[in-house]
C-alpha cells in the first residue's frame, strides 16, 4: 500500500498559498504566479494516475510546479538572444569607476545563502500557518501577509475589531510556539 | 486611580504588543507597555517572542493568495475536477 494518497478536493485549501509563495519568489509577478499555481493543480489532476505514493502530496505538487516554472522561462526566452547576458565596459556615465571590478555587487547585498535561508524560513512559516485553525490562519494571513487594514478584514469576515485582535493574538502565540520548535 | 492609569494588566500589555507589530499602537499605549515591560517577565517574554516572529515574517517575505485570487483558482479547478469524477 502506498505511503501517501492524493485528495484533490483539499489541494487548494492546503497547498495553494504554499505553492504561490514558492512561485512568487521565482517569477516576481502575481498574475504569472497565480497562473502557474492554477496550471500546477490542473496538471496534477491529469497526472494523478502517475502518483506512486512515495512522496507527500505537497512534494509531488511542488515537483510539477518546478517543471511549470522552467517551462515558463523557456517560453519567455524562446526568442534567440533574449536570454543572453551582456556585460560591457561602461564609459557612458560620469561615475569615476568605469571598470567592471569597481562595479561588483555590493558585498552587503543578499547572497545565495541568504536567499536560500529566507526561502526555507518561508517554508517553515507556511508549515506553521498550515497547522492553525482555518479561521485563525485566514485572519492572520489577511492582516499580516496581505497587509489588509483592520476595518477591511472586519467587514469582509463580519467580525468585530476586538474579535480580530483575539484571533490575531491566538494565531501569533501558536505561530511563535511552532516556530520556536521548528526554526528558532 | 493614577496607578491604574499607568499600570496595565498583562492581557492589555499583550494586546498592545500585538497592535505594535502592525504599527497600530498609540504613543500612550507604547509608554504603558514600556512601563509593564520593565517589571513583568511574562510580558517581556511574550514581547520578545512576538518581535522575533515579526522579524522572521519580514525576513522571509512570505506571500499568499488573496481571497479573490484563491476563488478564481478554486473555480477553474472545480470545473476540471468535475470532469474527472
């Protein structure tokens, strides 16, 4: 019997935010990220028969998404030359240092390790949010990640401001505990 | 009366601390929280963890779908799912 089984009825609820966060850091456009996530779910549905049950549902969906992201870049770079990187000696600015050595990246800028660590941190946060009760997760995401103001959330979810702060408090306490165990 | 004016409960301190994470606490609330933080180790521990969580959230730059975006994906998916049943 396979270790894992697929349940597409819960895919959007369980994995859409995780897949979206994974995509948005790689394509930097909300619309494109949204389309790629949607395509991933549809592709997953079509290839359910190929699922062997060795990996978790999420890992399997991520592997489909990775291919979708690669395909996306292949498509936009399909015109020859678009993907070429051109680095020239620069003489057309007033800046003193016009040699490439003087134009190297800022050493205090984000490194590949920073990016990787932040991406893993993002995964850990999403895992912890996934463990919250549905309502708490929704309010927390709207307030903290999407940055909606209190009034908008209260109107949209039909709750009072004090209710919202109680939910936020519970969500933050649970998240801090979860992150303490898994990350900090 | 004056004492109650300056000294707040642990619950109120936590509430102000939460609001502070979103930049929604007033100057006066921050003063009251500051006083509580000087002597209450529970508030101090909560505040420390809360700030740590905010730092992690800012560092990770997490993002998610809003309700409309999610509903759009859900709708497309359900149409396809219905075909598979």
